C-alpha cells in the first residue's frame, strides 16, 4: 500500500484543519497516512514513506516558524517527493508575503508540484481547493511512480 507522511505545524488550528482534510482525501483514495504534528514527540523519518506532505503557517513577515526550521534541520536531509501546503493571511503584507513559509519550503525541497496556499481556515469555499490539490498530488505521485 502507498504510504504518505503528513508533517504539519499549527499555532491556532488552521493548518491543522488543512492537514485533516488532506488526510481524509488521501485515505479516501486508499493511501495509508501517518500524521505528525511538528514539535510533538519522536520525529518520523520521511524515508519510511513514499512521499512527505509538509504544512506550515507563516509568521513574522513571510517567515517560516522556528519549529518548522528545527524539524527540517532534525530530518537532516532533503527527501524526494515532497509536497507543501500552508495557511496564511493576505492582511499581513499582501501577495508578496502570503504563505511565505510554504513558498520557501517548496523551494528548499525542490518540490515538483505547486504549494497549496490557504487563507486562514479551509472550512467553507476553500475545502474544495484542498481536495483538488490533494488529488493533484496523488496524480503527480502516481505519474512519477507508474
Ligand atoms: C504575528 C503574525 C504574523 C503573521 N504573518 C504572516 C505573513 O507574513 N504572511 C502570511 O501569509 N500570514 C501571516 N500570518 C497569518 C497566519 O499565518 C495565519 O493566521 C495562519 O492561518 C495561522 O495558522 P495556524 O492557525 O495553523 O497557526 C501572521 C499571523 C500572525 C499572528
């Protein structure tokens, strides 16, 4: 069975909600999912999974939160097959800084798929975007591994 890791950081719950929707969608498509909240307990090894989906909120003028930087450093290498999602708020600097952490993580991991950017909570109209993005990730992964 194909097995994906979701690793996410969330301060006030928005990115957690996105992670939960992604998990539901992956499971609906028969993908095994391990979800890890960054900063809690033992860090999983992305090499044990077929892909890693990493999610973060954005802080301090487009910055990546320290706990996410620590996670990236603790993993210690750049896994292949990384997909990135994030939440942010355009009120903190408009498009230039919106979901800056997701943009930076996607660049760092050389993700071959565009990062998902969600404004605050995904509940409501943005739910469809999360599902569509997740299904795109599955198609992308399958295409690479057929
Ligand atoms: C002090 C502060 C700074 C922020 N800076 C940014 C930013 O530069 N860019 C952005 O897109 N969102 C920014 N945000 C918005 C958060 O990233 C957004 O609310 C996010 O959904 C929080 O995720 P969480 O609920 O998973 O913690 C900022 C929020 C706070 C409180």
